């Protein structure tokens, strides 16, 4: 079963890579690649893909939230908080961003209350 899952992830990565060759500037493509890398446990590649998505479309929602989650998983509190704030600047009513701020406040040593 593990080999099948691993093969699926490689196929998904290859497919996204091929799509990128067609039009590598698409923000949603980079966003999808970032999520794919997160599933694979490759946070460094996920962050790079999310950064490319932001470069392609700075107003794309959910990208900063995904970046915040990666930073939080790595206990990079300041970076996570900064990305949540960027997400809230794009989508002020984002329930996901507000929930993540609450989680950050609970996890981050010495964090200010939300």
C-alpha cells in the first residue's frame, strides 16, 4: 500500500510539473504544487511553490494561510503569524486565518492573545 501511495505522489508531482511547463506563471498551479509538497512532507518545496503562487497573484486567497500552517508546523512562530496577517489583509473575514491565530496564540511561547 505504501508503494502505491508513493507512486501516486510521484505521478501527481510529475503531472503538476508538466502543467508548469505549459504555463508556469499560473498562481493556482503553484498553489496546487505547494499543497502536493505538503502532503509529501516536503515543507521547503511547499513554501517555495506557495511563494511562486504569491508572486504570480498577490491577491490569491489561502496561499498565505497554507504558508502559515507550514511555518507553524516547523515552530517558526513569527513567520507563521506574519503569513496569517497577510492572509487577513486579503480576506479580513477568513475564519481559517482567525482560527490559526488562536492556535498560534495557544502554541507560541509568550504569544500575545488574539
